[in-house]
């Protein structure tokens, strides 16, 4: 599951909301900064650059703290490249979506014998959920924020989803929220928190509901229903990845050919969908992307 890829998409769909949250101050204007950072290719699947009121906000989303090269060195690398190209103040924020295993030390600076470079780290599991719950653009991230109990937090997210009147927006935000929640919570809990009366316009929820009922009725026992919910949730994850991939393609290349949409909708392998999401970033044209299918 391309969780950091999804967060990048959310930030670029709502730059003002993300800039306000991460800079900890009101921001009235912000936009996606399309920049080419030369010298060596850099992975851009988890990185967003926002132009915010005369400065640049560099956001790095990560599910795993360990990386090669190490994250502190990567943050320094980005800072130097951005400074050389744009000559503007730069704020850098590393957003960790989940806590590293084994009590790993999370660095907030790069340090060597002659260099010291600092950046901010946001540990999402320690974040106050209130600002995230209050802004529907940030609502999917609220599923991973601090809370006394998982049930309470997810219940509040579900209630906020229910207040969104526009069906397409409610469906999309529900899809994003359930994908991110899957990083931390199991399908059974999510199925309990988001009951039948909640996300009726959500493709993911409809699939879960149909599969759960079908399995429960055919098997005639609780285990069968539970298996159906699990299968439905897995299919829901696939549908979420397909929607995310098509959205990325549309944002980069414009209207998509019907044949390409049909090809993507037919993919039933989660790993392949994740690889194709990465391929969007490297493709120079629709034809180039199609050759990777």
C-alpha cells in the first residue's frame, strides 16, 4: 500500500490546509511548486513542495524511518538543491505516519564534523487529532493521530465523514481515510467502526458490505461472515489503489483514454498497482506509462 504516495496526493489537493497545519500558523495562499532538482534523480513519490507566502514548504511523508540514504542526509540534500534553485526561505517537515519498531531514535538534524542541518519531525501518532478532524482535507490523517482509544478516534472520524454532504467528496475522503487507517488498524475493527449506515457512497464500504453479507449467508456461521468482511476489505484496498492510480495519471497527463482506464480497473494485484503508482512519476507520456502495463 502506497501510504506515503497517498499523503503526497492529499497535500497537493489541499496545499493551504497542509501548509497551515504543518507551519502551525494561518496560511492564506499556497500552491504546489513544480520544481526540477537536477544533478541526480531523486525519488519523488513521498515528497511535496509547496509555495507558501514567499517561502517553500518541503514535506516528506514516510511510513518507515530506516532508509538508504538515511533520512537526515536526504533532508539536507533537498535543502541544498532547493536553496540553490529558488533562493527562498525553506521550511522542511518530515511526517512519520507510524512509530518505528524497536524504539529507533528519530533524528531531527543532520550532523557531521563540519555541518549541522535541522528540520522538523511530525510524529503523527503523537499529533493532536483536533485540527485534523476539523478540516476535511486533513481528515484521513486523523485516523493515525493520538487518541485514548482506537474506537473513540475512528468513531469521531466516521461522524465527521457523515457531515460531508457532497456525495463524491464524501466517497473520496472515506476511501482515503480507510486506506490510511489500514496502516494501523485491522479490517475487523474498521468494519465495526464504519457500520452499514455510514459510508453508503463509498466504493470500499459497498464492497465490504456485499462480500460480508454473501459470505455470512452462504456459510451460515460467524466465521464465514468474518471471512467475507476480510475478503471485501481486501478488494476495497484494491479499489482504493486503482482510484489513486487513475487520479495520479489524470493529474499528470489530463483526460485518460477509456482503454487505459479499463486496463487499470482490471488489475487485481496490489503489488502491481503500487509499482505502477511509482511508474507514473517516471513516465514522460501516456504512451510511456502504457508500455509499463
